[in-house]
């Protein structure tokens, strides 16, 4: 087939996401504690394809399952709990970590994970939930407990990595819940600015190599905070230049200089350029053809590279990147929250009632 004849196999990708929600291959067994994020890729992916009708009968059970991963008191009851318990509030990655039916922590290591909290909230919104069962204040308290003195966030209370990914998740959660008490924004902005490298892109932290994913996280976090202009004209110009140079000539986007093109960067870099108002500077058609070249024509799904194994992450981010670039048959995407603009409108509607 002539590469220019490639078209989006819409129906096969919808079936791929439907299967992802029903059963996962044994190769993904190590992701059991991150099932909420995998569910987000599939649920939001079906939304982008406008095929949530495929799981219409399962929506109620999926919402219930997501809430089973929540650690938080009933709405309005947070004043009865101490700071130690509230700091653990958020979503787990899976009910497998839950040892009782109590909605509060069921063991000393039972606490929310900031990436799971972001993806769980996003999934609930896509499914049409109004978040009325959520104690928003308790979740925000759990988010604030994860911010470190340098402005970055760690993923969970027990420690681990702290970098730009989790700062973005915190900004997205605060934005979705309409409460910025979960973030010291001045410290967060300072962390993003200090993580800008000499070449113009943003690393996971100060002194680290610039990367397409961390650049998106930093830029999107600033956009959600309404602080993009804090970068100044010179930094913004170098940032745009760095992003534009992440596209291989006549092909897709890469995450770092001298790396191969990768489907997911059509979103990470494409969304960054969209947030910066410079998407027109990329070669959209070449990016589109690269992404479509990674489709599995039989089972559906998108892969990292052509002729390799498909997976939920690259399928979702590839479609999201196509949506940002205006692909026919894919809903428009809000580049800051990585949700369809339809879901963003639903969020705006329910926020008006808070």
C-alpha cells in the first residue's frame, strides 16, 4: 500500500479498547497495581473515537469500580479525620491493594497515588460521573501532602521518584477539582523554570536532559495554572524551536535528539506545540502518516514503531495526537488535560454547581 493511502482503522481501534477493558494479556500482569491508568487509556480512547456506546451497559459498573479504588471519607466528613489519614486520600491503582470495605486506608501502606488519582478522575468524567460521591477537599489534602519543598511532587507518601510527571498530575487534579489549595503554585512554577535545559526543552528536574514527555508536563502544568507567560519571550521562543526540531523530516516525532520517532510523541510534543499556539509549525501530514503506519490491521491498536506490538498507551496517545491535529473521526482534544473537549465541557458544567 502507498503510505499516502493509509487511513485510520476506526472500528478496529474501538474493539481494541473494548478488549482492553474486558481482559488483558498475561504480558501485562505486572501492571496489576496500575489498572486505573490502563482503564483510562481505554475509556478515554473510546471517547475520542466517539464509541462509548460499546460499553454503555458497563458504565455503571466501571464507575463503581473506580470509586472502589478511592481512599477518602464520605463527602463532608473530612473534619472528623486527622491530617495523617487525610494525607493518604486519593485513588489507588487497583482494588488489589485494598484489604477491607472501609473507604479509608486499610493498612499502613494503603494510600493514594497521584497519577492514579489523575487518571481515575479523568475516567469518571469521561463516563459522565458528576463527582458528587467524591470528597474533593480530602483528595486535595492528599495531593498537597505530596509536594516537596523544591516545588516538585512525589507519586505517593511512602516516597519514590519526584519529578515533572507528578507535578503535572497535581496541576491537572487541582484544575479538575477547581481547588488550587493542593499546590504551592509559586514553588511549582519555580521548579518548572529551573528544569529548563540549555537547549530550550524541559527535563524531569533541574540539570536533567530535556525530554518530550517532561516538556509537555511542564508546559501543560503552567498552562493549567495560567502561568505560561512567566517563561518570558526568550524561553518560549527556544521552547518552540526545541519542540519543532523533535519532528524527523518527513516523519513523526521523537522524544529527544537523535532518537527514533515514536507514536506517543505525536501527543507529547504535538500537544505542547498546541498549548504554545504553534502547532502550524509542524508537518502534520507526515506526523499523521507515521502514526497510521503503526496500526495493527488485524487486531487494531497502535504501536510505538511500525511492525511492533501494539499497547493501550501508544494507542491512546497516538489517537490523542491525531485528535489534536484535526484527524477526521477523532474528537477534538483538550491539550492541557488530555481529554476530549466534549468531556472538558462536561467538567465545566459540573464545576458550575460546586
